[in-house]
């Protein structure tokens, strides 16, 4: 049984041998053609030309194939040398280059898979060692490289997640130390690194924003504290607070950096009773100092009235500098709601009220 020819180079070589062995056609002379212009000579020239082209192509392919195999072989041997030295990451890189040049070169695919597995183990071990020595940044690099060689590694991902939590705590503590020393640039650097990993860690967001405001300047770290509610409508103060926070975060972003609303309210709930009996400027200053704010916003919601079939409400607000309670901005106005606003859906109209209030604050 004849074996199927797979190599194009081998095919061209066989074609060349066959064409050079075919005798020149003589049928042309039998048809009366003269020797001077016979098609037989043309036939010989045609066959010779085809043979030459076949040889040139075959040689070109052979040269290309040999060069490719030679280059792949160099990387393959490098991979074997690195593997023998236990430098599995470099071995994996070398085998990968060889496989890229010639995916079918020897057993390069199995060598590459094995080197990647060993590189993962080696890098995780190096990361563990660096972590024990509290070289957390080095450990992070090792774990990330392990994941590069084995993207589906459960162990490498688990190490990275656990390390991330540890790094956040370390960066956070460093930032606190620098903050107490008024070394705000160093504090910002540490908080920023922690913030990239876990923005929700404890009060990290507020500390990061405070340090950022101190270093970059031009912005006031503001805590939106409370509105005293005299409207007779329970919960209206909470709705307005949230709306004012959202509006200031958008329209006042170039002037104010806002402290986290939930943390501010938590501090007020925990400390208000202990700090003072009344929600006044003194209490606002105490809370502002606890928050580390540059300024705080407080206000009042007055009684709800009706005029011409439309609800109206009086609102006052002021921004106080911490810690001196100097009034930085104060506004007082009466807001008229749309005709569609009723006592039943009044909380839904708070964004419109907040928008007018913030506009006046920023004027």
C-alpha cells in the first residue's frame, strides 16, 4: 500500500524528479513541424522551466523549515537548561517561544505544560517566603506571576485574596501613623494603595479623601450632618440629607470632598447623646472633629404651608468651619413645590429642593 505524501517539500521534490525523467515529446515532428520552429523544443523548454521553478520553491521551503526548526531548537534547549537549574518561569518562557515558532517541534507542548505547572509551584513558594518576611509587595508580584503561568490556579487566587486583606490593613496603619504626624503626602500614598485594593475597608474612604484634600488643596472636606425637622412630616430630614449629599457630590465636586454619608450618620447616632443634649453648633464642631472634617453642613426644615394650591417649605442651611464654628456659607429660602406634589408624595420631591439648596450654597 502506498503511503500518503504529507510534506509539500517532499511532494515538490518528487515532482521535480518525475518531470526531469520525462523524455521530450516527438509527436510534433510526426505532424510535419520543422526542426527550426518545432513545438517539441517549446515543450522541452516548458518542462525544464517547471522543473526549475519546482526546485527553487522546494529549496526555499526547505531553507525556511530548517531555519524555523533551528530557531525553535535554540529556545527548546534554553528551556531544558533553565528546567535543569530549577528556574521554571524562565523555562516556561523559553518553551513558549519554541512552541510559538513551531508548535509541533518535538515534545515542546508537554514540556511547556510541565514547566508552567512547576513555575506556579515555585512562585507561590517564593511568595509565601516573602510574605513571612513581611515583604508584601514582593509577595504580591510572585503570586501574580504564578497566576500568569497558570490562570486557573485556585491556590494562587486564594493567596492573592488573603494577601490583599493583609496589605490593606498594613497600608491603613501606615497611613494613620503618617496622618498623626501631619505627613500628609506619605499618608495619601499609603491610603491610596489600600483604597485600590478595598475601598470599603473601615473608614478608609474618608481618610483617603481627607489626605487627598490636604495634599492637593483647593477642596474642603465636608460632612453633611443633619437638618432639624420642624415640618411635622416625619422622615423628611433624612430624605433631604441624602438628596443634598448626592447633589453636592455632583455639582460641588470641584469645591467639596464629601465624607461618607453612612459613616457620618453612624457617628451622629453613636456620639450625639454623649457629646451634647442639643443639636447646636457646639455639637456640630465635636462631630466635625471626630470626622476629621474641614467643615460641616447643618440646617433646618421649617413648617409646610400652602399657597395657590401648591405646597411651600422654608429651609435654612449653613456651612461651619471646623473647629472654630466660623460660618463659611449661610442660605435661607422658601421652596415652592410643583402642583403635582402632595403631602403623600412629598419625600419624592426632595431632589428638587436639594438642587435649589445646593445651587444657592455654591453661588
